[in-house]
C-alpha cells in the first residue's frame, strides 16, 4: 500500500510537470492527454490537448496530476486542487478502506474497473479531503 499526491490544474499541468520533471531529474511513468480517452467519455475536442493523467516518480513516491476538464469538473480552485491517492493491496482492502474513508462524506466515483486497467474510485471524506483509490487490475 502507498499514499501519493494527485494534483489538478486549470490547463497548465504539462508545464507544471515539465518543471517538476526537471527539478527532480526524473522521467514520466505515464503521460496521457484527453485525446487518448475513449469516445464514450465525450471529451470536447478543444480540451483534447489537456493532460488526462501524468505520473512522475519522486524518490519512493509518485507525484501524479491532470488538468480539469469542463465535461467533468470545471475550473479548479488552488488550495483545493489535490487528492491523496491510496494504492490498496487488494480489492477487498480497497473496498473496506474506501467504505470507511467515504462514510459521512461524498462518493464521487464508486470503486470500479476502468478503461486504463485500474480498480479506481474517488471520494471526499467528511472533513472535505479528496481521496483517490487506484489499484492496477493485474494485482487483484
């Protein structure tokens, strides 16, 4: 299991991560734009250039990020543009902790298999902290 930080930007994710990449002398594990999304996501064409997901190793951790997309979440407010990303050890572990963390909060996306090969879900806990649960399906 691990905890990592997930940042959300208003269209400048690529520039921010190029800066972090240079500062930490690291290279991307993953980099996708919304142009890589399946058609079923209905991403507006003028937002295809935005970053859908980026992962950058920093020591033993991974800094992750994306741009906001009008089709899903609109503009981001700095200071509220992060989430804690938890990597469960199994589906059972993820289901159990997700239920506890989201209790009294808001489930934004229930845990489910995704097109990018993860068992993924999002919630906000009762204290207003955003959480992402993300486990590679091949580990389940």
